[in-house]
C-alpha cells in the first residue's frame, strides 16, 4: 500500500468513527499527558505512604497538592492503583463501667485554648495469636495533639491511665491544671481511687460521657492510630518493641499528619500557629456531643 492509499484508508476510518485526524492525535497526546501525571501522583503517594502507611487519599491530595489535576481525578487514580484503605474494626471490649462516675461537663461547651480539655480512652491492640496489648491515649481536643499515652500488657489503672495522664499534665503549671477538664468514658480505670487521688493532687477536673459518642474525639484518635499507623497483628513483638513503634507513630501523627478540622495543618503546626495569635483571633471549637 502506498502512502496515498494509506492516508486515504485512515481518513475513511476517521470518518467512520466520527472524528477528525487532528482530534484523534489531540486525544492521544492528552492521554499520554494524563498518564505522566498519574505516574507522578502514584510515585508521590508511595513516598508518603512509606511512613504514613494508611493515609487516606484525601489527605494525600492535601499533602501533595498536585497542580494539574483536581481532587476527584487524583483520588480516582490512587483508588484504581490499590491505595484504598481497609478499616480495622475492633470487636474487643475495653470499657468496664466502674462504681464512680462523674458528670459530663463538656457537652455543648466551646474551647478557645489548648490545655483546657483532654480526652482519653483505652483500646485493644492485637499482636500474635493469643496476645494483645492495651493502648491508652490522651488527646488535647483544641490542638489535636496526643499529649499522653501508654502501652501495657494489662488493663490495670497503674499501667494504663495513670502513666498516660501523668505524661499529659507533666508540662503544665498549676494554673493550667486548675483550668483543665479530663474527659473519658465510664471505664473503671478512670473512676478508680487512684485517679481520684491524682485529680485532687493536680487540681484537675474529671468528666465522663455515658455513651460512646460522648467521647467521640478519643474514639476517633484510637481509630486513626490503629488504621493508619499501628498494625501489630500476627507479629511476634515484645512490649518494649511495640512501645517504640507506638512512640514513632505518635510522632508522625503530631508532627506530620494533616488534620481536616485544623484546616489541614498538622497538630504541632496548628499549635505553633495559634500561639502567635491574639486571644480574639484564635479559632473556637464547639463540642457537639
């Protein structure tokens, strides 16, 4: 077939498909361009996932900030290339109501400053068959900083809530402690004699929610740590090794993970930002549970 015949055949094919030759090559060029963008997006996302192994597509978009595609196309590219996150569901009970309950002091209130409201919860961390650890977290609701934590092999008050609470209040002065509410569920550890003594010693005020949603911030941070950073299931890992990995995960959360409610700032970044603002300029958060 000579060149003239070939061109004639291609023209007939374009006519049959209802497109022009120019439109065809424009489409081919566009597809090649999008393919290049997709490879860049995947490479950037893979690099972030090395440390933030289950960071969601929306947060990856906020981190990468691609200039040539929108969020929907960005998410579609990642989801089509295996970036969907499987959520871990816990079926283990860690809350056993104690005899001492405190009223819910935070429902409907507003927070204008860090170190005013800390929330806490205990969650179950599976490791190798027949073994598990317990993770206790303390979160500053205003900054979303994890300010205290413990990982233990049992659920005693002395190994769970006490060290996490002491870590969280260690850097606060007396005036800050007097203004601090420590909120939790009605778990026996939080209502224990030991915790009552600590609240009196530090002049902190205890508060409790009766339902799971009345401690929503603590439940949320549990889910983030377990779904995005901590997965020891089927690992023959010692408590000391697990504690080291938890410490690293908390660092990543506090310093490198953007948070939607903080306008995609990292908790430490947000804290640095608001500390430079005048009181009347600070964001205000309302507790809706």
